[in-house]
C-alpha cells in the first residue's frame, strides 16, 4: 500500500486530500497540531475534523506534531518514507504575521530540505505555498 503524508490534514484542503486518498486505498498519515484553536479559540478548533477522519478511515493515521520542530519532522519522514507529501498547513491569522511567516513559509522551506536529505528527493510533493505579501 502506498503511503501519503498530509501536513495540515484537519484543514479545508488537507482533510479533502485525506478523504480522497483514503478512499483510493492509500495508507494516509497526517500531521496537524490544531494551532487554529490557539489563534481563534474554540471556534477555530479543528479536532472535530481529525476525529471525523479517524472514524471514517481505518487507513488514516494521525501524528500530533508541530511542523516547526525540525527534528520530529525529520524522524517522521525517515520512519514513514512516503511516496507523496501534501503540504497544506496554512495559518490565516492576521494578528500574528511573523508567526504566520514562520509556519507557512519557513516550515515549508525546511520540510523541502528534509525531503531531499531524508528521502533522497524520491518523494513527490504538493504544496499550497501559502504566504503573505506584506510584512508588519
């Protein structure tokens, strides 16, 4: 069974990707730490979507991790060795533009570096490439 890693799996795009590939009989692994709840409180909480995905798909495996933690992401990539990675962790909080930059752009950059180092560039990747066009 082919392995997929979805980063940002509880969000709008990531959860649809999980549904699609689980229904296509892939082994789908996810990373999401529900940071939207930190930004927006209970109205931004996405755990309900994580629970929905777990209940709907026995080939769905969630990994609680922060994509800013390079060591844990490196270990996860090395352990899973997915053939496809979908990177969709966009944080839309305009109140914290520097944190958004760190999550949405810099984490994306070092995850790309880890792809090359850990997976010898054999993994295909898709990314939302979410970014801000301004700085505070």
